[in-house]
C-alpha cells in the first residue's frame, strides 16, 4: 500500500505507525484508518517485529479522533458509519504483538479511544486526554465506553464521557489510562526502553497473554458492532449534525432545541 496519511517504519524489531496529519492535529479520516489497519496487519505478519508503537506526527497531538472537516454526513469510506473504526480498534486488539501508544500531545475523542485499546500507553507530561463526543454530536458506543470503564472504573468513565473534560497526563496516570508519564524530551527514550524489555521476552508467551486478557472483554466487540448501526441512524439526525456544524463554525452547540 502507498501510505499517504501515515508513516510506517520497521527497525530493530519495532514497528512504528505514525498518524501523519499534523495540520489537523492528526485527526483521522477513512483513508487514515485503512492505512493503519494495513500497517498493523503487516506488523503482525512480520516475524521480525515484536512490538508496535502507535503515535502522531509533531509535538502537538497524538490523535484528535475523526476529522470533522473531512466529511459532510459521512466519511466516504466503508463500514457502518463510513469509517472502519471498528476494524481499526479490533486489529489493535487482535494482532499478536503488544501495541504501545506513544502519547506525545492531545489524545482527544477517537484518539483517546485508540490509547484505551492499545496494550500500553506512555505519555509525555505535556499530553492531554479526554472525550468530546457529546459536545460534537458523537459517541463511541463500544470499546470507547464499556472498555474504558474496565480501565478506569465506572464512575470515572461516565465522568469522562458526560462532562467531556480534558485531563493532564498525570491525571490520566492516576486513573490508569496510561502506564507512565515522562518529560517530553524523554518520551522516545522511555518508549524505546519499554519496547526493548518486551523484545527480550517470549513472543509466544506474550501472544497467549494478550489473547487471554482480551477474552474477558471480547463481548464488547459484539456490542460495539450492534451499537454502530444505531450510531449511524443518530448521525443522520439534526441533533448530531448540530454538533459537527457548531464545531466547524466555532460556536457552542444548541442541542436542547432538538429535545422532543
């Protein structure tokens, strides 16, 4: 595949996938997801690779979710909502190699969900994490909600989604959203250290461990698939459109006028 939205590098047993759309804070569109899916599968098939790192280009953002400027009533790709986000989340879980999120900046919305589904996450102290779905007429009714509750607990997960606040890297660490926080200039060294420790371990044992962890939350995949069909119907409503329109027009949305 000819990658246009991502950078994909393999070196010393480490595959690094970088969302390369810094002009939109590494927000993803359908093509971005397709390229990431392809790269993750390639890394899984490559026996020389023992760990995968997911990150964003530049110093400002890891990923800020779906690119609100790239669609009007649909992302124009495949999948129930025109964005193969289900498959992207699943492939991160399904590949036999651990996936580390290198959180270099904003991890908001769908970007925060990507951090959640990665096996491990290491954040720069300048990183910020959080959700925006209900602010822009959207939601992730699967791994982004139910699995997040497994990670941070029910009360905190509901707070994250209902209030749409931003959390510092240190707050994210205290909640269990990330595994470690380091000064920004030490981020690459810390990620490399974790990768090298993983590469010293038995890849078969790690693959068994990853699949064993996944079994406990596998039902969320089916729930997500079902919920995405409902989400598609929601995206076709004026209420959902109000969120996207307000975001693009840089104003506060008025969702209450759509309450029947």
